[in-house]
C-alpha cells in the first residue's frame, strides 16, 4: 500500500490559498504583532495634488485614521496650553492647543511656528506679526495649517491642506450687531458663515445655506486661569448632517481664528467669565 498523501485531502495539503482561513493567534501574541506589521506596510500612499484640497479620499490611510475624530466625531474639545512664564510675567509664548474627541483621544496638536528669540520678540512687540499655526497628527504629519497675516481692521486667515494647497480663507466681516466670519473657498465663494450673536458672546454658529451645521463655543476655564492667562477652552459641536470633511477642517480653523481674534489678549480675560457664560446659556436670542 502506498504511503503517498491524498492530494485531494485539503487537511494534508492546501492548494487553494484564496480560501484559507486565518489561523488562531498564538498565546504569546506573536502572530498579532506580525499581522499588525504587515497591515502597516499595506497603508495606501497619499496622493498629493490630487482631487479637491483637503479631501480625505486622497490622504494616506494612516492620516485618515489619525484624523478620524476631526472628520467624523460629533464633537471636539480644543484646549489651549500655556507656559509658566506667561502666567507669571505675561510673556506671550507660542500658541499651542490640544484637540480631542469626545472620548478624550487626541486628534491633532496645534502649535505656532517660529523658534528663537527673534520670533519671541516679534510675537510680543512687533505689531505686524504674522502667525502660522500647524495642526500635527500623532505621527508628526502636518494635516492642516493656518496663517493669519497682520490686518488693520478685519482679521483674515488662510487655511492650507496637508499637501500645501490652499483649502480656503476665513474673513472677518463688518456687522453692526454681533460678529461674523465668512468661510471662503479658494476661488472666493462663500461656503459657510460663522455668526456670533450680540448677547451670546462665547458662541459662534456655523451656518450653511441658512441651516446650522456646527457650533463653536468658548467654555469657562476657571477663575484663576481666566483672570491671569488667556488660555481658553472651546468645544466644536457638529450636526449629524455635517459630513463634509473639508468643511469640518475649516470649522477647526474658525475656532482657532476666533480665539486669536476675540480672546487671545490678556486685556480681554476677566474674572466675570462665569457671568458671560451664564448670559450665553440663558439668552433666548440665538
């Protein structure tokens, strides 16, 4: 009798690799580590310059996963971080923020560029200072950049997507009552509008074709922090229909520009912040 294996028996020899079942993971976890390493090598590369600026379909898989909170979460929290020198002597350091989703997971870190004493002196004493803030993923990739040039009357910020192309512009507009910012496409068309009602000083509603798609709110950070620093905390709340990833990135830019324009000044910090927030909550006009 022959001892040759039965080639038709798939238990002894597997020829159909496409129908193979995944083997159970070993107890020491080595199989899982190998699988994870293989998955990292399968990440699709980013396609710079392809499609509309900021479109996540042309980002790398790694960047899309790290920006999931910004692109999909129903709400975000943006907290400003301050250094001890600014608290003690009022020295304006670089603006830094931490943006987290509702579970506390960090989506991006935002940091102002410019190192050295030259940049520090311009930041504190040069009235025509131009600020650039970069939103960096946990992997160290710049996902979004905001540049705010000096302006005489109305603030303006240019947003740049991860591949360096212009995503849009945020332009402050004149209004008799309240505050208004227009979100513009690279071609200058109004994509959405941010409106801050007169009697809701810490709230900015993002409107698109008359419908509210998001709300940016400044939160009370505590008596000592509000009185002695300009470190602010904001929440970004997105409506369920706000699924446009490019608009969501611009709304984060709105929150940054709102802080730089209306709250990033020690003279604006006040211990009556609780009263302002109470007015913001109880005011019936929106």
